[in-house]
């Protein structure tokens, strides 16, 4: 049984089901910071650990992530557990965002968010975008400009009708900028949360 970690603002405008990346779970510093920032924008965040990550937390024995069909199945089951009292969005950090983007059409999901999308493995040319032409809903990506999984120089020349990419100055895959940029990871995470909030507002307005 997968349990949620819930971050609830006083007056939520939407709920975001948020998955973690491949190597760090829902309680990682990045996920906690992101959830806190989203909460400040009146977004209720429901974080969770995929089953393989929960096994690692429970036993201390690390394993590779489950295959994507199983991760997608787990994500869909959690979507069905969410009540209908708020507009529902889905997303995640890196792998979690990719899994969310591959769910296909779902009547409960208004849009998808990825915080650092893994367009390809570092220094590899196999891109993970085949499904971008057949997304079930709009996909909003907050991406660091220096992300080794898909930098601005690599991605900016491409476009997909359902995909919006918001570039974060000098950020890497964890949205960490270099010291010389004068920015901090916390600032970029805050910018990513603001982008998410603004995009949710646009989607909700369009659906009225």
C-alpha cells in the first residue's frame, strides 16, 4: 500500500500528485523544498514513493527502478485514490515526471508537470520523447539550462504542440546553478514552483 505525504495549504486551488526521481525518494531535500514552494502558491501536494523506493527505505537494500509499465500502473492506481474535491494535476522530478507524461489520456488529470525532464541519458543520443506527439494532456517542463539530461542548447530548437519548457538560469538536473551565476538552488526551485502555479492557472482558466 503506497502512502501519501500531503502538504496542504489553507486554501488550495489544485492538487498535484508528485512523484520522485530515480535515485531519491519523496522525502528528499529537493522534493521537500519543491512541495513547500508549491504550497505557498496554494497548490496541495501529494508526494509518494514508488514501490521499489519504499522497499529501499524499509530494508536499506537499494535496487533499480521497476520497469516503466509497472511504474505507470502504480501511478494510475494512485490517481484513482485521489478525491474529486480539487482539480488534479500529475507530475514529478526527472523519472517521475517522465512516468507521468507517459500515462496517456486520463479523465481526472488536467495537465502534467516535469521538474527536470530526462530528455536523454547524459552523453547519450537516445532521446525519450517518442510519446510527445501523443500526450494525453499538456506537459509543462521546468528545466535547468545546463541539465545534462537535456540542456537549453539541445532542446530549444525543438518544439512539440503540447509541451511548454520553462528554462531556469544556469540550473543543472537538480536545478542547482553555479556559484558564479549569483543564484541558488532554492531560488530556482521557487521559480519552478511559480511556473507550475502560473501554468495551473492557465489550464483552469481554459477549462472554465
